[in-house]
C-alpha cells in the first residue's frame, strides 16, 4: 500500500496526555479509531443497500461481502461501484488491530480513480477491525472531508513530544527505534535515538504529552 507513505502533510493531530501513567507507546498511539472515523457519518449498511441482516454474521469479511450477488446488485441499482479491499497489515502503521476497508464510488469514477494511489474522494467507506479472534461487524461510513486525511492519520509514523515549553519530534520505521528529527535538539534527556522502552520511560517520568503528526 505505497500510497500510505505518499502523504506528508496532515494539519490535524491526535494528542495523548500521559499524566505520569505507565506508558505503552505503541498502544497509546493505536487508540485512534474514533479519531480516524470522526469526520465520517455512520450509516446503516443494511438499510442503505437493502440487504438482509440475517444473512450476515460477525464472521463475514469485507472481501466476502463485496463478492455477494445481492451486494453487487445493490451497488448497481444505486449507480455505485466498489473500489479495492485494503488491509492495514500490508502497511506500516501505528495500528494495533488490523483493519480491512474499501471505498465505494459513483459509477462515473474511472478505473484509475478507484485505485488508491491516491484515490479520488469516495462516496462511502466500508470498515471493519480484527479483535484477535474474529472480524467485527462491517460498518458503513460517508466521508465528510478530503480522504487524504484518512490516509494521513493511518500512515503517520511521527510523534511530537511536548515537554513544558519544548517540543521534540521523533520518527520511526518499525515502532521499536525512534530517531530525533532535529539532531540539534539533543540534550541529556532527549537523545538522538531511543529504543521503544527508553522513550516510554522518559515520557512517563516527564509527564510529557504525545502528539501524532
């Protein structure tokens, strides 16, 4: 999912006030489902596409749904077309629970527009998460903002640590090693490179604030 690394600018950020509690850095940065979908309106999937709810169990995945005849017929009747089913396991994200999602477009969208690199703004989003044992119910959303923001949040690999009046930005490629973006800011507390557990310890001890950027 190379488009997840394509977007460099994201004007909104997600902040966590750690307040001296024991910190799991990746866990903290993963609690963003509500924020990720906050700009979208949730719609009843079965009402919208006139699908019989009893035909769909919690184990139904988006991959299965989009190939069912009644779903395809519903899209056709509403002059809609499906995009590509995507899985966050295929990308580097802060997410701690895998997600599947797929955008739905108007019939006028070209095939190139439905290929996510990056995608044209869709009409709807299908979304579900893995809870460790099974997939959640599939949910339907209507995006209200530029879909780039969805991808920017999903692909963020940078954090800002706010410690009093000072701000330090760190980046990671694997979630386990964090590197200070501005090497000139290095001091006795905020090193140039931290291991995950080291950075968690500093954030907890300093009562610092975390911001995903």
